[in-house]
């Protein structure tokens, strides 16, 4: 026997045992039992899917929170730097004004 023949024989054997098991179970349970089993299976499946998506939702929320914190830090740093820049500009303007006033005073003295 070749390998493919042995494999097909094993597959055929497994399928036939499975079919006989399903036939035996089918004769044992009635439609109501099948409905209860299918309903229970659907409920378990729904719970698993819900758990999976809730976990993903929490993960996205955590990533968003981290991203928001980083953005807040960047904005605070930007505001601080803008304030420093404005203060330097005001100091420069005041220095220019003072120098013009001093020049005017010296010109008046002459």
C-alpha cells in the first residue's frame, strides 16, 4: 500500500466513525434538545466575541490615552516656548525704545 492509500483509508475510517456517532446522537436527542444545544453554543460564541471586542476597545482606549498625554505635554512645551519667545521679543522692543530715548536725550543735550 502506498502512503496516499493508507491516508485515505484512515480518513475514510474517521469519517465513517464520526457519521455513525452523529447518527446515534441524532436518534437520541430530539429537536428541542438540538435547539437548546445550538442556543447554548450561540450564547457562548456571542460571549467570546463580545469579550474579544471589549478587550480591543480597552486596548484602543489605553493607546488613545497615552497619545493624548503625549500631545498635552507637547502643547504645554509649545506654550512655554511661545511665552519665552514673546518675553524675549518684548525685552528687545523695550531695549530699542530705551536706546532711542537715550539717543534723543543725548541729541537734545548737544
